[in-house]
């Protein structure tokens, strides 16, 4: 719960939250309640993203973990404005994909992206995800129904990424820079 | 109870549990998906009010009270005013006149009573009958989730179809 102040502060950033389909959270107490629910949920794993100096910069989590069909959904949220660039999100996502495929033995990881979240879309493509569906007018944000895309990555596609020069670079970088903790 | 031209939708009663359970033992029904694996009949029977508390599950029956299948709305999201829909017909009642009527009645409830604006359906690739039924009620394809579910020792694609209120013909 030591992360509560940071997590609550990020949840109040309207510029950031427009990329996520979540109801507004108005009090720290409400956020604490949600975090406690998340901790005890059997289909969810939450992490804090830390940068090199161990400062918390965002959240990354798995939801809808399905152990029978062996798939889960990934969400990446870099809360600190100065750290909202491709590098931190990509490295955190890469570490989570390693965790999903090599430790949790998942068959598929997927993620939903709002149509205007261009950086998130670039990130999904960078990690080798394939666009599988266009959810038309699916999410109500800022007074309008917005489209969203669903991207999916299969285990064998992730192994192909790992074998590629790009994957090797991510693997090397992830062992030297940036850390994640629960 | 909601009525169409050929079918009626009604709540699941305790008396329906045994035939549904027998059907589930043969075909694995989505209705029992949220109940933990290897649950006994006694447990289902004793916990009926817990397991079937959701008001969005319906029995599809004909006008003579013969059970034809089940249908449901779920994943209701009030912010986005959307939900998902599923249905399953019993072997021997794979008839588009019946399934289309059932889906149409349920869609009508969702749009006209619950005041939602979008319905999604996630249908495994092998369920061609269900895909065609949804198409006949004007559902449109939004994509295919590759290898998304595991059934009978293999991964299957899942089709996503959706219907908007404006695409729904109340007079069909």
C-alpha cells in the first residue's frame, strides 16, 4: 500500500486516463479499496514500474488471466509525465511478456488500445503483436463513443521476436536497465 | 417472460437444473463456465440461488413449453452501455427460424428495455450455426481473435460480432 499515493496521483491525470476504460476515481480511499480487490483477485497480477533509481514511474498489470485457455490481457501505464516515452513502456512490456510466456506458460497475450493511443499502438507493433479486431464505438470517453483495437501475440511469435536482433537487444537491455516489482 | 413469433424466453427455474446439467455433461454449456470444475450435481442443486443469481440467463422454449436452448446477456457495462450475448440450441433444434427469433427477442430486450446501445458476441470458429444466426440479425464482424480458446485439445479462433441499436431492426 506504500504505492497508493503514486497510483492515486496517476489516476487523477485526465490526460493519462483518457487512454484507459476506467470509471473516475475520486478519493484515495476508493483507490485503496480497488487496489486491495486487485491484490486478492485470482485473475489479475499487478506490478509497479520502477526506473533505474527505484523511483516508481507507472503501473503494469495482467488482467483476465485465463488458465484454461492460457491467455491474459496486458495493460501498461506510465504515470510519470517525464518518463512517458517509448523506452520505459517497451522495456516494462517486454519484461511482462517474458513473465507471461516463460514463467506463467501462457499461449497468448493480448491488449486493447484506444484508436487515438498512437504510442501504445506503436508499442504493440514493436513487440510483434498483430491487430486482430477493431471494436467499433466500443468505449465512451470524453462525450463520444470511440473505436479501439485489439492486438494479440502468440507464444511462438514471441519466441520469434526473442531470436531476432531486436529481441536480443531487449533481452540484453532488460537485464541491465530498469526494474519491476510487485 | 419475453415472447417472439416462435419462441419464448423465460428465467431458469430450479426444475430446469437437471436437464441443463445433463446437457452440460454432454456438451459443456457456457452457463456452467463460471462454476468451478468437477462440481457435483448436489452442489449445483444446493447452490442454485448463488449460481443462477444473474438475471440475464434465459431458457429458450417454444410456444408449447418444449425447451429449445439457452440464451444470455452478460458483461453488462453501464458506462459504455454495452453487453455481450451468447446462446446455444439443443441438438435437434438447430433451426434458424428458432435461433434467429430467440436472438432477436433478446436483442430487443437489451436495446428497448435495458437501454444499451451495443451488443458483442464472441463465437468460436466451429460454431458456424451461431455465427450465421447472428449475421441474420444484422450483427457485423469486428475481427477474429486468433487461437483464443482451448477446446478438445486444440486452440480455436474466436469471431467477434457486434450489433448496434441503430442496426437493429425492431420490426424483423
